[in-house]
C-alpha cells in the first residue's frame, strides 16, 4: 500500500511538472476539457457567391489571406472548378496554401464525370446540397436509395459522398423526421452527412442531440451563426460567428467527440458588413476558438 502511495505521488508530481511548462490558458484547457485550437478550418465558397464570379483568383487569394486552409466549392455559374478545370482549380488553391476538400454539386447531371474529376484531385467528399421538401416519406426513401447509388460510385473511385441538410429534414411530419428516414435508409459505408448547424437550429432542434444520436455519421459541418433577433426569413438570420445564439465552443466540442472531420464556415447574409469582411471576421473567430 505504501509503495502504491509513493508511486501515485510521483506520478502526480510528473504531471504537475509537465503542466508548469504550459501557458496558464493551456493548463486550464488540459485539466478541464482538453480543448484545443483548430488550425485547419474551411470556407464554403457559396459565402462569396456575389464576388467570386467577378474575380475567381483574386477572391480565392483573399480567402487564403484570411487564414482558411480548406475550401468547399459549389457548382456555380462556371461549374465546380470555376473555369479552370479540376486540375487547374486544385493547383491554384494549393499554390495559395489551401486544399479543396469537398464540393457541393448537382448529383443528377454528369455525376460520374464529376466523381472522376473529384477523385483525380483528391477531394474527400462530393455533397448533395439540396433535395427540397418532399411530398411524402416514400420520396425521402427514394432519395436515400439514390444516395446509396451515388455513394457506391464515389466509393469505387476512392472518395466519399454526403448530403447537406436544410431545415425541412429536421421538421417532423406526423412525428417522423425526414432526416431519420434518410439516415436510416442509407448505408453508413456509402453515405455520410454534412450537418448545417444553422438549419438544425432554425428547425428548432438540438444540434448536440442529433450529433449524439447518429455518432460517426456527420463527417462535415457548416458553421453558420443564427441571429439573436430573428426574422421570418431564416436565410436573413445568418450573422457573423460569435454574434448569434449558437454556443460554438460546446457544439463543436460535441461534434469533435462524435466523429466530425471537417469544419466549414458559411454565411448567407451580411448585416452591417460585406462578404469579404465577414469571412475575415469569421476566420479570426475560428482561430481563437478552442473546442
């Protein structure tokens, strides 16, 4: 017993000695919740949908200068690769010190080609960005079956496939959530999900509860804050990070504990600011956020 007591005291002394070398804030984080700063976070380019088509390369430079290390593209007026082709787009982004990790795309047109191009440049995921509210639950089951097919195409090419939610899939119909249907009807080996946390909140749902319910299924997330003074049009309720009501430290810590891989900033409205300034402010917020 005496020997075990001496060993315990020695171990505590070693731990305390090691912590003495850490800054006080790091000691607090290590003892209390093991939180840490994330050096890599992404930007969904839809945030800059008005600026990007006018000067693709110039806007991407500003994204890199703001501190983003990852890019999620979308299928805009010049396609997913913004007029540069998949290799040219990827190379330009990498030259800026960033990496294209995913893209939203129209999964109903030329999907095989999109998957081939995405795989060639090392994307991690192709994402279905929108399904729309369906007329009945069988339609969501049909959508899930299609997701499985698209997921198999992607898996065969060495990449992942996912679905990005809006509010409608988190709004119950006769006590059933469409999100439950789609997650239950898809093969976890083929289909992942990108949680847009703003839209989960907009639907009146608890973000953490859904992360816990489907641990390991949400691989990407959209980080987008919700206004303290909401209006009826939810798209107008998007505000700069830290200016809204979502508790990002706890929400993202929960996400990190439940298998989240990629953290992607997005914004849809810009009260009292511009899109470029918003991405700068959001990057500064993310750089200082520990979770």
